[in-house]
C-alpha cells in the first residue's frame, strides 16, 4: 500500500499536462479513508470521530506562506473534490442546483468584471497621459482639462495652413510673457518642460516608495513567476493597483523612455486578483486563481495595443505557465470585453483602440524582403545590446550604493532625458505620437517634415495613391533628427528600464525599430525613384508609380526590435497586424520577427523578462530551457553526505514536543513521514504549515493534548494504555499519502521535465520504498545553474 505513490516515470512523461492532477485512481484506499476522516469500517459503523477532530475543515490549512511555491497537484485535487461535492449536492434540491449553476458561471462573471475594469482604467490612463504630456508645453485656455488636440478640435479659428496651432492653446512662455517666439520664450519653455518632467517623476517615485514598492517596473517578470506557482503577497493587491495606475500616468507623462503597455498587464492582473477575492472558488484555490490571472494578462495586452487576439496569444506564448483550453476561451472573452470597454471610452477620438492605427494602400514586393530581413537583423542586435546593457546596469544597481538612492536615480535620469529631449522635436513629443507619425503614410494633407517631398504640379492622382517623389529639404532635416533620436533612445532606454517607477518596454523598443525602419524606408524610396532603371527596381517600380511605403518599413522595424528584446514571435506578428488592420503585411512582419529572434538567440536564449527573473533569483523553471547533462537524482537530492540526516517524522512514535522542536529548529516546508527511523519506509508527506496549524488547533479544541502526547499518522485509532497517559493526537487527515517519488537512479533530465510539467514543489527520492532524500524546486534550479557554470546561490530569491 505504501508503495502506491511510486509512479512509473514513463507514464508521467506521457501525461505531459496537468489534466492528470485531479485523478484519484492512483491513490490507495487509505487516501479515500483519510479524505473522509475515518476508515471504511468506521464509516459503516458510524464511528471514527473519537480523536480525529480534523474531520471538519479548520482555518488556514491549504494556504501558503509568502515567497513559497504552490502545490499544483494538491490544488487541482482540491478543486476536483469541490466540484464533485457540488455535483452531488445539485441533485438534492433546486436551490443546490441553482448554486451549482452560479458556480459554473462565476468564471465568466469574473472575466466580464476584469474586462470592464481593465478597459476603463486603460481609457482613463490614456486620457490622463495625453493631457499631462501636453501640460509640459502649454495649456488650453478654453478648458484646462483639454489636451492640445482636444483643445484645437473645439476651435473655430484653426486654418488649414496653421492646423497645428490654435488660439485657445498657448505655450507657457506665450501665456506668461505674451511672446511665443524668440530666445527668451524658447528658454522659458525649455525650463518649464524640464521642471514639469522632474515634478512628475518625483511624484511617481515617491508614491511608489512610500505606498506600494511592488508598483515599480514592468511587472511582467513577476507575473510570469506568479503564474508559474510562486507566491508574492501584495504584488497584486489593492494598493498596488491604485498606486500603479496613478504613477504610470505620471511616469509616462514625464517623458522618460518607457511605455505603459507592460505595466497595463500588471494592472489587469491586479484587477483579476481583486475579483478573485469575491468568489471562494478562486480565493481559496491558488491554482484556479492563476487561471484567472492568465486571462487577465490577455485583457491587459488587449487594451494596451487594441489587439484582443494578440493579447490571448501573448498570454499563451509569453506569460502563462499552465494554460488549459478553458482558460483560452475565457481569455478571449476577457480580452473582448476589455476592448469593447476601451472602444466605448474612445480615448484617442479616432474610433480606434490605439493611437497609431494606420492603413496602407500600396502592396509590398518580393525585392523588399531584403531590407525587411536587414531590419530583422538590426532588431536582433538591438535586443542583445539592450538586454546585456540593462542587466549589467540593474546588477550594478543591486550591488552598489546606487540601489540605496532610487529617488535620486529617477530624478537624475529624468533630468538628463528632458534636457536632451527638448531640442529635438522627435524626442520632445510622447513616444506613442512619435511612433504614430513614423507609421503614417504620407498623404496630401500631411504637414509633417517627413512628408516634405517635392510635388509635381501636373500630378492628378487620388489622395491615397501619391507616386514616389524626390525628397525635399524637410525630409533630409528630419532624417538627421531621427538619427540623433535613434542614438538617444538606444542609450537612455538601457538606463531607464528597471528604475523604481512603473516602466514598460514595448513602446521604447518599438520606437527604436520604427525610427530605424523609417530611415531605411526613405532610403529605399529615394533609391527606387532616382534609380528606377536598376534591375532590382525595374520589374516592380515604374516611373510615376507609388512603389515604396516608408511607414511600412517603420512598422516592420518596430516588430523586429520588439521581437529581439522579448523573443516573441506569433503573438508579436498578430499584435502588429491588428495595429495596422492589414493582413497583406503578415509576411514582412513574420520575416522580420523570425530573423530578429534567430539573431538574438545566437547571442543568448533569454529574453529581457527571463533575464530579469534570473537577476532577481525567482524560482522559475522556463519550459523553453533544455537540460542535457547526464546527472542523476542522487547527485542533486538532499541531504548530501556531509550534511545531517533528513528531518523525518515517524507514523506512531513522535510526540507533540518533538514535532514542535523540529518545526522550531528547521525552516523546511514539509517533512516526510516514515514507518520508523530504522526501516525508513516511506508513508507520506506532511506540509509544515498544516502541521503547525493542526497542532495549534488541537491544543485549543481537544482536551488532553499536551507536549508528551504521541502524534499518530496511522489509519487505525490509537489506544490509550492507561488513564494517566496523555491523549494521543491523530493527524492522518493532513498527511499526503501519495507524494511524488522517483528512484535515486532517475536521470535529472527526467526530473526537471517532471517539475516543469507537473508544477511540483518537491519530489522524494526512494530505493525499493526506502526513503533516501528529497529534491525541491530550488534544488533543481541550483543544479541547473551549477551545470551552466553559474553561482548556484546567487540566483536564488532573497
């Protein structure tokens, strides 16, 4: 009976998914007895509640300590038990049937609430960012809460020639001195721009430091770790949600090289965690809670990019650890509701979900795949440079005095950014507006410098089919400014990401790629115009035709750089074509995304989020990592030969005092239970927290339990020898009789695969049923680090 927990490894590997976790067919009869609190004979005789006070659930059992890993096996089993009880009760009365239906629909209700709240918060953030970003340059006299664009919409005095200016919108120098031009006005506007930026960033970092330290950063590395089963209390709490929403507006408005897309995933997961607390189905089961958080992550990307399908794929490809089919449907629903809500708010006033929605009217040609692939190479190289530079800077921050002054660091980086950004019009504006301009195709109504081409007065073409033209002085001036902006963005983003404020990486990475892509696009366009008789242009670019779309190159470059940093592929392509609304550009996007991933992977397999997970030492087993070393379980298990023997409990000879001493003297998360110390035959495994709470509750509720009381994990009720003997304590109910076990000669490649696919916390090592040692998730991570010539202790979470 005791060996029933030893499962054939090849069977486990064939399972490959957590759907097996709810199965009870592999458990011995004693497990069924323990789940009811009595043996089968006692059930039939109506006895069995003599000393087993744990027949009824007591508080705190089943929860986890902070910074610990959940037990996916147990969580799935508990949910199966709960569902089975509801199904049985639903046949007893109509009221129970209604309750079972409400329980079944609770998941969809949670998704609806998450989508609505996430969409609302995203709309509010977009509106606030637009207003506060423009506040650095001026103010609307007709309504102080209007951004520049909204202010000029309402103006009846705006002319076509001066469509970027309107009397209602005044810059600070014009408002204070009455002069809008001249050196004095420029210096005053410059000074106030820097001052507003410093004020916004100071407020952001102060709020984060005082009220919610977990609100800093992107949040995606921590979300990935949490979804893999790690507990970080407060990271998805109410205070974190509130402070992250407020400080995200301040941080983006300050003009720092960061975006709001990554933090919006964190905000959406906070919304998911908030609504999980309203339903016991999710609040009392950490495994079910993570299904909701996976769907919430999809809703976050849905509103960040206006890409519901891309959000679902992002959650599946990049964030989630366990993603069953049911979660896929609910993620799709949550992303749909979030997109509908954001569309109803319409924060950009263009009936679109994003600021940089564009439509192109010119097809791409096969010869253009060459520059598209070159942009992919650039994206891969940029991703490698950024990851290595940013990780080196963040490591320096953690190991030097720099980390002790987060406010000063934010102020300094903001000051440098604002001082260098203001003179260049392409870095002065918000990054989203910059990307929008770079993506745009030049039409007849465009006033941007990028569209300053030499027009042919005899041209009579539709507005959306303007032929290629020679570049004017404005285009060449814009190219120099874009080149300087590219260098500035590359350097400053390395130092910005990871500071103690909310900071996303999607938009800065896309900006770098969009700038490079637009420069390449204009270069190809001018080559095609001036050298249309070259063999590479002759077949597809005729004189007077609209051959090259520079905005398309900007879009491809943005996808390449974002893919190089994050290593996304499928979800990235879907997000990008949802942004543009054009299916015919999937091939260029796919070519650039795959090329950037190949180039970046040649220098290192980890993306930016995996690198930050390693830097912080989170216990995260990446499914994509390969373990090819020929080591065995006996090489990794604890205790080692030089270490003290494994701390175990016996089934019927350990006293309450012994247990309390063991808990006090060790910090282990659980203890194996054996028949005796001589035989070391494995019975089961008991969790430290459940053991502590059980003994505390027994002392309060059961008479006669003292320090000398013997703790029994046996199936039969113990017999009290004499009246003066203390009452024994039976803790069979909290004993896991089917802990996962492997033999000492199991290859570590197999053990690592089991930990990944089944989400184990620990695995016991046996030989012929005799306990030899234990392997925990952290032991596996240490061993993998050691095999990669890394310090095994430096990567562990502290």
